[in-house]
């Protein structure tokens, strides 16, 4: 695991903080686009509802 972390940190050093922020923003945008295309079934809805209830996200 330490090796993986070290490799990641070395990779990360290639970018300025601004570049890294923009890369993350672009990746998040793609994830959000994919999430919007996702089709949830009844089991997914039940799981989401259970997690929301357990974590008391909505009172």
C-alpha cells in the first residue's frame, strides 16, 4: 500500500494545484454525466432509502 501511495504522490507532483483542481473538476463532471444516465431499479431505490434513513440524512 505504501508503494501505491508513493507512486500516486509522484504522479501528483507533475501538476500544479490549479491543474490538479481542473483535472478533478473534469473527472467529477464525467462521473455526474454518467450518473445521470444510470437506470436505478426498485432494489437500488430501497437501498438508497435505507442508507438515508440509517444515516439520518433527512429528518
